[in-house]
C-alpha cells in the first residue's frame, strides 16, 4: 500500500506540473497575440488542419526499425504581420503522431508470433513560427515548437490472433521540444497551404533504471488553413 500511494502521488504531481506549464504557455501565447493586435498593422486569425506523416527516431540497441504512420492535426493560429516581408505566427494544434514497427515475439516455448505494433502519441503542440515573404503570396518559415503529450498508446496486432491496445504513458515524457522548417503559399485571401517538417530535439523516452535508449519525434505535415 505505501508503494502504491507514493506512485499515485508522483503521478498526480506530474499531472499538476504539466497542467501548470501548459497554462503558463497559453497565457504567454494570448499575451503575444494581444501585443501583436496592438502593434501590428495586420493580424489574421485562422483555423488549419491536415495530414501528418509521423515517425519516431529510436536510438536503442536491438530495437526494430520503425516506419511512418499517417495521421492528422487540427488547430488555430494568428499571423501577426511585422512588416510587408516578415510575420510572427503562434499556433495551437492538436497533433496525432507516432510510428509503427514489426516484431517477431518468442514466447519462450518455441512458438514464434508475427506482430504489427503501432505507437499512437497525442500532443497539444505550440509552434512559434517566424515567416518571411520573398514575394506577396509565397513564404518560408522557421521556429521552435513545444509539445505537451496528452496520451501514449501501443496497439499490438498478433497476426492471426487479434489485437490489443495498451496505455504506455509512463514510457514517455510529458514535454517535447523541437524545431520546425516549412514553406507555404497563400492561395487566396482566405486560404493558405503549408508544408512543414518538425525535427524533435528532446528525448521523449522515459528510461527505466539501467536503460539509455533515446526517442525523438519526426513529423512531416501538410495543412490547409482558412483565414478569417
């Protein structure tokens, strides 16, 4: 009982800390948008959504190679024009990410089972993008991103026997830091298409004692935005 109580307390503190950090970032984003509204000549608000081609770079000896999965993202943004060439765009996105890998399981009794495994990771991401317009419609962008993991699941499909999905939250860290590079084109006054690559820079794997593996997010996204 004492051990269970301690674990519950640690998980509660971890959850409270994540919520506190998220609240501080949301307040900062709102403040930046408000400041931009006061100082910028032109502020555009919008919604965006699209596809993720997500993978995980797993640096751990003996771990099978991973491959990409296709998922989605959706959220909102504010484009704050600094001048005719430069803009700042904070965003708030829900992003479904992860990866998949194949593995042959040995039950120790001489039986081998082919399995298909999928990591399903859910994030609230906050990209802070700096945009450059070499001409009026086309733009390049770059900027940091912080992600708050909201769920982590592993779906295991044993070929010929069915599948099962498990919660694996404790195997991943709550926060992810990365850097984004991308480009886009304003199709019209109200529509914009955007291609972006997210390079995860922080190890999101939560290692047990004696383990030293590292896991990094990799996401290529294509989105369509609608300006208000």
